[in-house]
C-alpha cells in the first residue's frame, strides 16, 4: 500500500498540471457564472447558468484525464524515465494501478472539490433572492453521485487510452480516437444513423453535455438521459468497469515488455 501511495504521489509531482489546469479553468468558469448570476440572475437563469458551469467543470476534468492517460506511459518511454524507474522496487502492477487511480479517483476528487466550492458561491449569490437552485448538481450528494458515476462510466475509455499510450510512439490521443471516429463515420455512411457515434460520445464528454442547452429551463433530471443513480445500477457501467480492468492488465503486460526492451 505504501508503494502504491508513493507511486500516486510521484504521478502528481511529475504532472503538476493535473491540478493547476482544472483549477484555473474552474476559477474562470465560476467567476463568469458569479458575475452574470449576481447582476442579472433570476430563478431559472441562475439555475441554468449553474448547471452549465457544473458541466464545464466536469468536462474539464474528463479532458484533463484523457490527456494524462495519453501521457502516462508514453512519457516514460519518450523521456527514457522508464530506465530509472525500473531500478526501483515498484512492480508494474503497482505502477499501472497508481496511474489508473489518477483519472478514476484523484481527478474526480479534485473535480468534486471544485463543484462543492462552486455550490457554496452559488448558494451565497441566491441567498435572500427568494429562490433556490434547481440544477441537478446543486447539492453535495448530487454532485458526488454524478462525479463518482461518471468516473466509472468513462473508465474503459481511460484504460483504452493508456493501452495506446503503452505502445504508440507518437500522437497517442489521435491513435486512440481514430478507430472510434472511423466506426462512427462508416456507420453514418452506410446506415445514415449515428447510434454508434452517439454511444461512443456518451462514454466520454458527451455525458456531461446537455441534450438541449436552455438556460431558462433546468429540471432536476436534466443532467443527462440517464441520471447518476440509474447509471450506477446499469449493467453497461459495470461491464465497462470489467473491460477497463482487462485493459489495465494489458497495460501492465505492455509496460513490462517496454521495460524489458529498454
């Protein structure tokens, strides 16, 4: 356990942008929301703005996680750091587990902290105005449930990007997403449908983006077509988690091979 904790700390130390980038973007988003809501806010508009701000913070965390997963193993090979770390008594399983914890646990925890801060600011803004926020993530429990469910839901995508990161020499994100784009394009050309493309998008940032952006009408279930409470009971989520574990086992084998050939 101490080796795992140390490995996670090493990842955060080597990739300091993991916390600085989301923090800066969240600060800008909350500042814009606060200014507009404070001077022009009504009940529906303020709830809509807060809903949009929450989604943008969630999307930022997901995109940062994508970039980290692409860099996680590719950076070790590119910087030849793998030659140094293989001399340390940390196994490949522990190293990969530490890398996987960053997008699934660490970044969601930071995202949740930012959402909770934004909630405090939002509730302070509406205080005394005679209305409450109606956004889906206006409560700590609602925010925690969505962040936790989203992290598990996107886990297989994170794991797939790490697989590509372990073997690709360059352009990791491009190589990771090209197969998905090709499948979506072929489906659209042949069937004139976008079922696969929408499903793939929904596994990523698409879950956080509103189906219909309307700042004047936000309902408690407007976050997505599948609320977090239902998503956690969905077999598709847990099948995705199982797939992510299998992909991480492949990442471990690829990292072991990478060490052996360097």
